[in-house]
C-alpha cells in the first residue's frame, strides 16, 4: 500500500508542478520568445513600451537594408526579446532564445538561432542608451564561431513587418 500511496502523491505533485509551469509566461510561449527578469532600468519598465538597440542601413544604390535590431519589452513583469536580422529587406521580428539578465554584472545574454545549424550568442552590459559587450557569431555544432566586441546604440523601434 505504501508504494501505491507514494506513487499517487508523486503523480499529484508532478501534475501540480506542470500545471503551475504551464500558466507561467503564456504570452512568451505563444510568441516563441525566451523570458527573463528585466533589468532595473527606467527603459525596461512595463509602462515604457518596447526598447530597441542596433543599426540598420539602407543602400542608396539599390535600397537594400542590412543590419540587426534587438528589441525588448516587459509583459507581466517578464522581459521578452526579439531580433530583426536584415539582409535585403527588413524581416519580421524573431524571438531570442536563452534570454537572461544577470543583476550582479548588469549583463543581458541571449542566443539568436540563424538557421537549424547556426546560432549567435550575445552578452552585453545593458544601459538605456546602448548595449556594450561581445558576440560570438556563426557558431555551429563543429565550429565555435567568431568572437567580436560590439556596441549597439539605442534605436527607434522598427514596428513592421
């Protein structure tokens, strides 16, 4: 009887845990974005709207757009992150993965999955004016990628497409 009582209690605990987890970060799950605790900065408050960093340029010769923009918003006290990686035209935003804010070092880290086999990893000191840090670009299962130092200024939020 003890074994079945333990099994019943364990099953109940697992179900309760799963139900609690499934209610968390519903908006982020539907949007496909990773979530994190937001930095304690005025531009990352819930009522501040979306904040963006990066640079996009348009070629005068052919009007092609290139560059990257990372945008962040706070919903229900949780930070969500997105990327627009332009090559030719401005694409729809895509969710960032493994988003994390480290309060001890004031750094924001995240991963952008370029393709099924390529990803970029970022770690930035965060302020309301800019992101300053490092990016490890073009990582694959067999290559550690290229490490670059990077500063992204605050930018006007691209809202479409």
